[in-house]
C-alpha cells in the first residue's frame, strides 16, 4: 500500500472526537426545522449537499451530485449557503450531509494553532480535529489555495514580491477580501502573526469575486485575497506574493461528510471523482462559469459525462 493510499484509508475511517470550540458558533441550523439525522451510515434516503458562496465550491457541489446520482444516490443540492462558519454547524445539525472542503482552510478553522502543511499530515490532523459525527474522505488531486495578489504597478511602486515585503509598508496599504478573512489565520490575523504585517484598512468584499477583483483593478485596494484557480490572475498579469514562511497551507479538495451518510457507495463515487479532477480542469470549469456565464450545474454535469463519471 503506497503512502497516499494509506493516508486515504486512515482519513476514510469515521472519527469520533469531542467537538472543538471553533465549531460552536451558535448557528446550528439553517432553518427552524433542522434536526440531526440518525442512522448508521447509509445514503439510501438521499444525500443533501451544501456549498459555500463562491463559484468553485458550487461547481464542486454539483460535481459531487453528478457522480452520486450516477451511483444511484438521490441528491439534493443547496448551493451558495455562505461561509464555513455557517456550513459546518449546518452539517452537524443535519441541514446538509456533505460539502466540498479544502484541507488547510478547514484545518485552520477547526484548530487555528495547527502547524501541519503537508497533505498527509493535514489529513491526519483533520481526522483528529473534526467534531464527533463528521469525517473527511480521501482528498483529491485538485487543489485551490489562497493567494494574496497585487497589480504589477503596486508591486513595482512598493517593491513587493513576497508577503514579507508587505511589512515595509505597514499602515499604508488597503487589503480587500471576504469579510471572514479579517479574522482568519490565513488572512489578516496570520499576516500579522507570521509576517508582522499591518494594513491601513480592511475592505469587506467577496471571495475571489467581482467585487474584490474590481476593487483591485480600480486601485481601491492594494492587496486582494484571491484563489489560485482564479483565471483572472493570469489574465490581468497580477502578481501573487510568495509565502516564504508557509502561512498558507496546502488546499487539496476534500469531501467533508456526516457519518450518517458515509457508506461505501458515496465513498467510491467521490473517490473516483477525486482521482480524475485536476487543478487545471477545475480552473477551466471556474472560467466557464465566471467568464462564459454558464450555469455551474450544467458545467459540472458536462464534465462528469465527458470523463466517464456520469451517463
């Protein structure tokens, strides 16, 4: 058994550890009728997939739906529900059963002091940190990391090539990002702790979306938090600041699922998708939605059919 297979097998096992305080945000249901589903790990009654409020996560949610439906599982997708601070409690509370996650971001949400950065180490750390009733399945090939980006003009003006260079401009620069980035380790908190960076202002915008990218283009923000699979980075020749102190962990896509639905049918279907979908392909699917204005469900279904994952 090779290293990745072993780690995947460890991650696939159900984990029952006490819930961490990071998950007790007070939002336990998306509506007044949400209840915890019982059962011993069966998808026969169907699986509800939730997604975050940005393009890529919606695409991934519909990809999950496509491969599960092809495996005979009845699926409901609840897209664009919000941030991790809403999704994780909803998963615990039974409003949703499954969601696409990212290794490093999820680990830092559960354990802000986590130091693991390598994929296998993070997978094992996640298995320990997850609340009772939830588990991660083997991570896929596709990866999407956070990136802190500046324009070519800003990079030249302030001499910026790495995150460490931002400290030289403390109190001068404006950063734009989704609201939650202000309080996250892979965000304003970590930039100060790890690099000693302090910004003049934080502007609450969106997750690698039109607001933050528009603000970067107009010069309303100097630094923007984007995703590495965002095709606008290359299209605009923006500069991704390097991360010499490894603030930003690896971010392979990983399914996060409630124990109550994690049967062999679901595991196999999602593993097949993870072994096929690449970072480059995921980037292209994002482009089709953001640039070509295609529906994320249509994009996901087409991909699944083209790659033999659905009929």
